[in-house]
């Protein structure tokens, strides 16, 4: 009877069960009349030593006997003769007593006692004892089990193998909104709806089949009694088995973690907002990122509207005191100001057709929540849109359609950064049944605050980028002049806005003698500094070209200029001098259509590409000078003879280094594009751009194409004149004959006066060497006189007493332009006559008072 049952080594097993406990029987006088084997095991007394002896005298220490008698008397009195110790709510002495072992040591035992009445009306006591530690553990286990079903805040349900409910605790009964007794025998489907029921039953069946427990698995939980209130519960489950291993069912623990889930979801949303909003400095992209973050975790539909001035990257009323239309902040309420819809996003596709589209500009009606939000710069919560009449005034038709799609709740949050109102964020719920709450407003405010800083940064960057781009475009040529020497086309592609404007530039500069200068350059770096430096260099190139310097001399002067600019730059605070280096590369070419010769020099720049008339593409080997700004190093020129119709391609490195190509690969792709291109120069530019450049290059790209022309022999007349007193007369005669042959008889008189002055000066100061007279009939009439002297003529105002000094003044008055260019053998003085005003010039010449011929 006292042997332990197999398989019961765990769990809250009753220590007073017959197979576990020791038992004894006392008569009405307290004499031991029965003794079990387990009693002998616990206390060491064999039956023959205890039977017939008083239990108190034998089993208790003399010091404890009186207390034991009092406890037994109190026990009998309190029990009213029932003898059930476990039914007593409070028992200060029993059921644990210190009993003497046969060896003399104390043994703590727990007691149960029950009175037994015999036929002769005598009463005996049946005692069951167990070690006190086992009794305490069992009582604890019973208390835990009782607490789980009565006092635990976590729901508990016990299911049969068919998943019917055997028992639930009070917490789960409150969650189901039913008394615990009414839940027994029912199924989860009587309380849960839709996919939530399928999820939990599938998981419980898996636990029943596999025995693998379910641990803290979260899932949505919507009750049939309140389907609009979406809750989230954490479910743990384990399989129940009897001692033989037979499956008895499954027990699940259910905890409502809705608040914790929402807090975690809000934190995750804020983390995503921090990571995904503001990845670029582009306003459109930033507002789209804000809309994408808010849907669907916070709202079912969202729109982002910016004040029109902000959307254009301009100053707002708070910054300038006046809006973009000249009205002060007091002229109209904030809600009446123009806004631009920047981004919309929705989980409902039809909603995008109801909302204003991105790019639309409009005003909010002053009665709408959006207008109130702009005016007060405070968030607006409309948990139930049906009770918000102001929402209807913006557009009744759109409102009706939105309500038809289920829109029922709205939050409007201002977008403010650094004290400046930028716009607003509107969030709607339609698919999700629960309305917005105050916690959602705080979350929307946090997202809006983070996004507003990114939007303001993008706006400020847009302002700076637009300023730099405007400066850069104002410094670049808008239209290239038409020229008889070349046919030109160009492309300029600014870098991606994130990179900033660069310092690439190009130019086509008319030179004397029908020549033309072709220029391409690239300033190191990006931003306003690079654009301003580019403007300086382009101006310097124009000045140097006007002085008719040779290409290598032009680069030498530019090198000196860049070095001086670098010296002027003071290190910005916290930056080293090395970060302030001013540098640039440049390619300068001069083409002469009379000789078909092109003279080129480069300073750290890539060589041009030359396409012959037969389509062959070559990259001529040119002396590679150092980049501008290094100082002290020489530049060299090279001369090419180009056939008529040759194509000269000048470019910056952004063209051939785009798309991650290395230089050699980029140059090869340029060769292919130029060789395959045909048709007009504009078509060739487009073909090169499509072949080599991505949609948004990371560096500025300048491309200049020039197709060479050659002046016909009949357009040029040239003579060598001996340095003798008759040279001027000879030159006048040649001038008259030539211009008459060209049909320019009306210009002969004026040209003769100018030629006479220039030839006389060359004869007087040329050192006796032969002179060269040349006429070029182009868009204007060009007259050149060359000699071997390096003395530069200059214009001065002659005094009334001077006999000379009026010759160049006369030349300046009779011609449109004049100047001097130097050659290796001397100089050339040139003049240009506008063909369209030749008669007027000749008439004016007759009214000019002149001095002696040949006056310098």
C-alpha cells in the first residue's frame, strides 16, 4: 500500500497519498494502536516498540509535549470533530510538528488527521504524515495552480484533444467577456473571427501532433463581440500527457500584448523613418520617402503638401516677411496660402484617384482641418470624420468618394523645422477599422519632425544648388556665335544635384583673320567656388584670346592666374591648406580656315578626338602640359592640318569616365560613338550622350563638336610688297582692283585710306624687310598688313601742334575692329570692315580730318 506509483517523480503529487505517506492509528487516549512500514522508515521505530505506548511520550521531546497537547486540543476544537486538517484556513501549529526519530534527532513532519468512530462508540485517530518539505512543496504547487486559475493576469485555457475548451481561468474569461463556467465545452471559433481562428487552431494542432511547445508567439486576435478592436496576443502552448504518455489535450497561455506590440511597432516605424527619410537632398524624393514610411504601418493613405515657396526652394514668410507673391504674412491666413502636393501614397489604389495628384497646386478651404493646422501650426486629430464637417468644404465630390472608400479617421500634422513652417502631413485610415488615437498623433508628430528637418535641409540645399546653377549658367555661353571657320554644336550636362554644380566650361571665340579659338576646361571640385573660378578663367581666356596670344602662351598666362587665385585663398576654419587648392585643366585650340591648320595646347586635359571626312577617328598625340595652378612648368603647342569637313571633338573627363568606365574604355566608347554617328552635329552630340552618359552623371560634362570649313581661294587675296616709299601707292592700287573684283567698289575708298596708313607704318618701322598685304572676304572684309617688326602700334590722341599721330585714330574710326597679333617672325596689324555698313563708313571717312600719310 505504501509503495510509490511508477512515473510520478515530477509535478505537484500529493505527499499524503497512501503510496507516499506514513500512517499511524491512535486510540481515544493517545495510545499508538497502528503503525505502518513507511512510519518505520520515517522515524526508525519498528511496530513492536511503539504499539501500546503513548504517542506524545514516545514521539515528542519533553519540552514540546505540552505545546503539542494544546495544539491537538485546539485542532479538535476548531475542526468541530470533522478531523480534516486541510480544510482549515489557518492553523498556526499544525500540520507541521517536530517528531523525535528513534536515533534522537528531530524530524519535521506534516500531519493529516481524521477521527474514526467504532461500533462501541469509542473514537480513534487515523494519522497520515509526510516529510514537512514535501508538504510545503505540495502546498506551494497547489497555491500556484490555484493562482493560475483564480488570480493570474495571464489568460489560461485547457483544451481537449479535439480543441474543445475544458477550463479557462478568470483572466481569459474576462477577455472573452463571459463567465468562466459558460466557456467550458465551447470552441475558440465561438469567440474569434476569420483568419485569427484559423491561425490559433493550426498552431494548437501542431503542438498536439508534435509535442513541440509554442513559446511567446504573437498573433492578431479579434473577438466576434468587438470585431473593430484589433488586439494582439502572445500565445504559449504545451501538450498535456498522463503518466503513461497518453495525450490528454493542450494548455495555452494567452497574454494581451496590444500596447507592447503597438509601442514596438511605433519604435520600429521611427527607426525606419530615421533610416529611410532624407537619403538624398532632393525635395521630391524626401517627401516620397515620408509618404512611403507612413503607409501602411501608421495610415492607409497619406499626402505630403509643402508651401509653394518651399517647394520651389525659396524663402518662406517666416524667413522673408513676405511670400512668393509679394504679400506679407498678415495679408492672408496661413491656411489660405498656396500649397503644392508633393507626394501621395495609399494601400487603396482607388484612393489615389480621389486625392489631389502630386504636382498640383491649390489652397485649403479655411474651414478644413488642414487649413487650421497651417494657421495654428498644431496637430489636428479627427478620430471620426463623419463628425468633422469642415472636411467636406474642400471638395464635396472628392469627399463623397473618399467616404465611399471607407475613410473614417484623419490626422493632420504640421511640418516645421527650425521654427519655420514648411507644409503639412495628412494621414487617413480606411482599411484599418480602429480610429486614430492620441498615441498615433504623437507618433505622426515624431515622424513629421524628423522628416521636416530633412525637407528643410533639402530646401536649403536646393536654394544653394539653384544659386550655383544660376551662376554657372550665367557664366557659360548661351549661344555660340556662327563662324565661317567651323560649324559647331555642344552639350553641357550638369552633375547630379547631390554632387553639386561643377566648373566645366567651353567656348568658341572668334579671332582675327577669320580664325576661331575652341576652348574646353574643367575646374577642380564642385559648388559655388568651382563655378566662380570657372567664370574667372573663362573671362581670362576671352581677354587672352582678344590679345591673339598663341595657345601655349594663353595656357601660361592662365597658369599664372590660377596660381595667384590659389594664393589668395585662405584656409577655412578647421580645414587644411591642401583642401583649398585651386586647380583646373584646359584645352585651347586655334583653327585657321585659310591654311586648314589647327594649333592646340593642353594643360592636364584629355586630347581631342579628330574624325576625318572618311569617318576615321584618331586621338592625336599632343604635348601634355601640367594642370593649371602648378606653376613654373612650360606648355607646348602642336599643329595639325585638318581636311575640310573634319570633325574636332573637345570634351571634359566626365564624358569618358561616366558609368564607372576607366579612361581607356571611355575613350574607346567615344571612338565608337563618333565613328558610328552621322547626320548633323546635333545628332552626333545626342548619339555620344546616349552612348556614354547615364541619365544623371556624377560629374559635369562639356562636349564641343566643331566641323571645319575652308575659305575658298577666291575669298583670299595676298601680296608681298617691298619695303620702299612706293609700297603705299602699290597697296592702294591692289586694294581698289581687288575690291572691285569682289563687287565691293563702295568700300574701296575707305579701305584704301586704311591700307595706306597700315602699309606706311609697316614701311617706316619694319626695318626694311618686305611687307605682306592680305584681304579676306568673309562675313566682314578683313585687311591684314604683316611685317617683321615686334613694335606694337598704339592709339593716342595727337595734340594740335603735332604733325603726326592721327593715323591709327583714323583707322579706328573707319573700321569696326582693329588689333595686332604677334607671330614668330613679327606682327600683323588687322582691321575688319562690316560689309553691311560699307557705304556709310566711306561717307563718314570723307568728313574725317587726317594728318600726313603714314602717321603712327
